[in-house]
């Protein structure tokens, strides 16, 4: 079961298997779609669980090792000369049109589009919503809907416009990626096979016209797959010159569409700087300009309008840890008790605490919103003091608060995983009720089909918009990473890194355990992740660590009796191709 010459890989596989075993056992213990009771009081972690976790980890290690050995034997897709040119060349336009038309009937069923209460909040608040959402997305929603109200008296036309534009851009991002696949494999059937997945998978169809910022953000994350694969696989000598505009688009989009995007972009930037040596300064300067462009609008707006991001939105997990400790009846010091009473009465915390979401506390009418957000130091002081005596409770609260993102094996979460409520005129005027975020209702403003056809199409999409759980997707992604390591494609793990880093930000600051829209990038990227270990390797993709590199003294070799031209046929300067070369 060991990896010859690479004990670190055996250890890494064992570590991943142990974590998976932990998740398997506690997923079985908690359940797929658990209710708040009894977990808002009952302890989760017990010493007697350790043998079961170890057994699950050992079994997972055996299965994982055997599976990776089997997959390792599959040869990569053979090199085949592609058509060359840009991914914007054929079949880009044809695939984009196919996707757009495949999604259109379902959009018409849910005209003028779907979304959630955040969507209508932005429509009504406009720029003032930038305290919670990114400025660019606020303007993208507020601008067209406000103009529509001014011109027609209804925001529905503006929302329909936003939905159609999003569908178009969503189709273009996917089509660009599939056209890139064609150029790197030379196989048109592969690109069209993937197009069928993106065109007809109900979850992705539903995403295409769901007006939530996670959809365009996930499309941007998809673009990082061809971007990073081009950098690490050496398909072109001038990888930076060929991809610098895509890098700018993907990087700025990542940072401007979600608040956690910059925490993913910076590690990716550093990875590229380390990987590509001769253009490091270009990458660094370009990236710094991108960061300034991305963060300046939000900083200016928030400072000008005094709209700092709400403290309660940044501390979902610490608030859950504190609330759980109070809810289970842990003793409080006088200072902790005074703070708790000021924040929210302990009895109210015990009544409203839900282990899987902080929303029932932080948006509760009994929660002192003003005090909590304006005196964050007081919270951190009480949180630290209480946590020092209740470490196990804090760990349990963290596991519950992030449960949906590590549960394995499990289906997708029921909360905000699909959006099937078509906005009505009442919703657009008065705001969508939060309970409708996860509800089903077809179009009422304008109907394009007879009632039976509309209901059949709507019900089909709603019932089948399901996917693997966030945790399941994460563990599959890490297993793909192990397969890349086994095949000595070490740098290709960087293709998986954006998704892994985004998952990591959720484990640090997830506001709720079951919100699948936060990981919409998994359904988009998963087929390409599965394909990644078998893509043609390119000239430099099979790189080794220094420990695996054989060093050959150059001068003695040149002084042998062999003809120099025979040893070094057609030497050429590789200093400008941008890659660190390793002996394979």
C-alpha cells in the first residue's frame, strides 16, 4: 500500500483517509439533513468514537489506495494536434449558442428570473447594499431594475434583462473553457460531450438564470481551470503572453464579485510568480494593479457612505461557538454574563440557538444589533474568556456550523442549493420573503407556455436540481489531487487550488452550514477536475520535486568522447519560456 520512493505520499494519503474516515463516521451519526434538535444540546464528540473513526479511516485508506493504483494505470489522452488559434475561435460561438438556447425554455418558465431576498434587497437599497454585498454586483442589479421602473413602472423588464445577460455571459464562460479543451486535446467529441453536461444538467440550468452573485462568481472560478492548466502544463512557450488578459479578467472578477475573492487571488498570484520565472515582475505589477482596481470601488463607497461590513456578518462561527456554550448551560463569569445579557438574554439564546446557522441569533429581534456591531472588542473579550474553559464545545460548534461543507458522503444541501421562485410583481415591490428562497413558484408576470407545459417543465427542473454535497465534492477534489501526485503531475494541483481555498474560507467564516450556492463552482468545475489527470501532459507538466530530480554535472559531460552535437542536439535558449525545467 506504500508509494515506492515517496513515503510522504503514503503519509499524505493516510492523512486524507483519516480525515475522510472522521467525516464518514460523523456524517452517519448526524445524518444527511438533520434538524436542530437534538444537536442544539447533545454532545457530538466522545472518546468512545475514536476506534470507529480509526476503523473508517483505515478502510478508506485501503479503498483509496487501490482505487488510485487502478486510476494511475489509465494512460493520458494521447497527444493530438489541435486546430490552434484562440478558444474564442470555433466552436466557441456554436457551443455558447447551444447552451443559451438549451436554457432558454426554463428561463421562460421562471420569467423574469429567480433569486433570493438578497436580490430584492439590493434592488430597493441600491448602493446602500454595498455594506453587505460587493459594489459591482449591487450596481449590476440595481441599475437595470431601477431604470426599468423609471421607464415602464415595473422592475420586471430590468430583472429579465439581467437574467438574459447573465445567461449569455455564463454560456460564454463555459463555451470558452470547452473550446479550450478542444484545442488542447484535438477532440471535438469531448468538448460537445461536456457541452451536453452543461446544457442539460438541471442544477446548472437553474443556476444560469438565478440572480445571485454566486453564479457569475462561479463562472469566473471555472475560467481559472484553463488558465492554470495552461500555466502548469507547458502547452505554449509564451503561456503568460497568451493568457494575460484571461488572468486579468479571472482575477478581477474573483475579487470584485465576492468579499473572500481576494484571499484566494493572492495565493494564486504567488503560485504563478513562483512557477513562471522570467515574467515574475510583470505578473506582480499586473496583479497589484488588478488588486487596486478591484478593491478601490468598495473602499471608496464604504468610506464615503460610512458602510463598513457588518461585524456580525464576519463572525458567524465565533458567534455560533459563543451561543452554543451559553445554550448548553456552561457556567459564565460575571463579566461574561453581563456581556451576554447586553447582547441577547441567555434564555433567548437557548430558545433560538440552531447549531447549523447563526442567522436565528444575529437577525433575531431580541439581538442587540447596534451594540454587537459597534463594540466588537467586547465580543472578542467574552468569546476568548468563555472559550478557554469550553474548548470542546467550541470545536463541536465549529463542526456543526460547517457541517454541510465537510459531510461525506452526502447529497447537496436543501438550503439555497436551487432557486425555483419566479419573482412576482409583489416580490419586486415589497421584497421577497426569506422563506421563498427555497420554495417553488413558476412565472406569473408573463407566461410563455400553456399551464400544463409550464408546470411540467418547472416541476422537472425543480425536482432534479440536485448535486453532490459540498463536502463530497471537496473530498473528490482532494482525491483527484492525490491522483495527480501519484502521476507526478505535482504542479497541476494548482488547478484545483482556487476551489480548495474557497472551501477553506467557508470553514473559517461560513454563516450557515447548508448553503450550497457558496460552492456553485463545484458543479461547474468537477467534470474538468475529473479530466485533469488524463489531459495530454504538454512539454513540462510532468515535474518532480527536487528530491526526485537527478543532477547531472554539465561540464564533465561535455568533455566526454561523445560528439557534443550528439549529446546536445540543436541546443536552444530556454531562459525565456517562463518555466523551471526539471529532469524527468
